[in-house]
C-alpha cells in the first residue's frame, strides 16, 4: 500500500504533462475493464505504447481499476445481457456478431459489450477529470505538502539525496 502511495506521489510530482497522466488514467480504466482476449484491449495497449502516455501512471491505475472492474463485473454482465436481449436490437446484434470486427471485439459476450460501451462513455470525462486533478494538485496541494516538517526531514536525508541523484 505504501509502495502504491509512493508511486502515486512520484507520478503527481513528475515533470510529465497533466495530459500525459490524464490519458494514462483514462486508458488504464479502459484497459482494466475490457476482457483479456478482446481486440479493443490490445488496441488500447498499442495506443499506450505509441502515444505520449505516462507509463507508470498507466500501470498503477490499471492495477487499481482492475480491482474495481472485478467488483463491478456482475453489474456489467447484467447490463450486457440486457443489451443483448433487447428485442428491438436483435437483428443488429446478429449482424454484429457475424461480422469479423464484432467477433474480434467479442461483442457477443455480455461483459465485453458492457465494458466497451462504458469505456467509450467514460474515456474523455475521465481524461478531463484526471487533467484537472493533476493541475489542482500541482497548484494547490504540492506546495503545502513540501512545507511539512516530515517532508523536509526526508529530503535532507542522505538516502533521499542518493535516490534523487539516481532518478535525475
């Protein structure tokens, strides 16, 4: 738990742009939510590797969101089942499941369908919230934390100076 907190503080205090961290957070949510063998999950991974995304933030938030995804799996499964069994969409789902893209995205799977739909809906709002929170932390909270006596003691220690010189 302390390691995750330390990684989070390192991400928040890094020189990376808030946009890079915001994309990492939102793409980590999508990555954690989607089933393993879905084409969409692999496309997210390719996007993370090709775009300027904070990889540490992506890995940390993927782990956090994976736990949340596991907790919400039953709800997503029920929602996906509801979507797939809507009589008005029956012909649409048959056409989608018979297409190669629909099969690759595993849209005939209740969990994959609900996760993909939720991911598409939350991607940009989560990015925006992440960027705003990073700006807010760096402009309001960071300076207050640096004034704490505990932080001053840690920063003056020899171990911190060695650690800081290795990461510089």
